């Protein structure tokens, strides 16, 4: 099991390296595919993956990515297009509830609406971060914060973890591990900044990278616990079996989903 998990993890890293470095259309297409798969995994929890609320979600996820491709989501005129798209999405989901009544309950309709934002919109910020000035460097902070924090939190928690962070939801996570994960992500952010300054002439501000690492690490833990909360509530172990040893897309990208938009806006404003 460990060998399978390790090989799958290495393959994920290689895919991430190729797609993020290449950027552009390849990264866009891969994120759209991952988003649709992740939405399918989430919709299966609510039994709508092949039903009207789920299908409407897929359609608007594709429309969202299409709009994002031609009009980047930044404050200004383009923002109005996205607001209109999201309003149309809500109206369509409510139309499904009305015209198919009582076939679908409100939880399924809300899940159809929520799933597109939670997966497709949040993950799209990887693409948007990559397109920022200097994005070829800052986009990696999404993964540095998420996976770096997870690793550091696990190690610190194993060594000195005593106080449970969420004893019912995730008994193995500790407050000490959470703090260690945040500090570890900040440190890894600094080391990453030093590396790209030395080898990439990036002129990265190390203090800013430390702040981004710490904030991203804290948010990534919320993302991890949020995904766990949905699974626990619906009594499932994994969202899928796509990635051997890791589960589904949402099992592997649960923290990345929350970290990606945070890194985008921190990179934009800092």
C-alpha cells in the first residue's frame, strides 16, 4: 500500500510539474478535466452525478472556464460577466427544483450549486495564479503551502502532538501539529523563495513568501478538515478511487482547493 501511494504521489508531482511549467492551454485543459472529475466525486455523495442538478453543474463549470479563458476574473468589467453567469447558474438550479418537483430535495439542489464553486471555481485559481506576472514562481506556493503544511503537521503531530484539534472530526490531528504545519509552511516558503532567487533570479521577497506560506498553510488545514467533514457526515471513506493509495481527486486536492484562491489574492495584493 505504501509503495502504491508513493508511486502515485510521484506521478502526481510529475504531472503537476509538466502542466504548471508549461502553463497556458495545457494547464487550463488539465484543470478543467480535474474540476469535472472532482465535481463528479462530490455529486456522487448526493446522488446527482448523472441527474439534472449535476448536469447543470457540469454545464456551468464548462461555461465558467470558457468565460475565464477569454475574460480573466479580475475587478472591473469582466467581473460583471461572472456575476451574470453565477446568477444564471442559480436560476437554472432553482428551475430544476421547481419543474422537477418533488424529484429532488433542496440539499441536492444546493449541492449542485455548491459543487461548481467548491471544485471548479476554486481550482481555477491555479490557472489564474500562473497567469499573474511572475506566476511561474508564485503558482508553486499553492502546492508548497498545501502539501508542505500537511507533511510538517503530520511530523510535528507524531512527535509532540497531545491536544486534539478536532477530536470528533479528525482524532489524529493535533493543535501542535497544526501550528507546526503553519510554521513549517512559512519556513518552506522562505526556502522556496531563496531557491528561486538563486536559480531563477526571481527577486522574491522572503518576508512576503513567509507570510504567504503561513496563511496558505493555515487555510489548507481548513480545506482538509472541510473535505473530511463532508465525508464523515455522509459516512464515506474516500471520494473516489482514481488515484491508487490516495483516493479520488478531492481526497488529494482538498487542501489545494482552499489554498489556490488565497495564494492568488495574496500574490496579487502583496
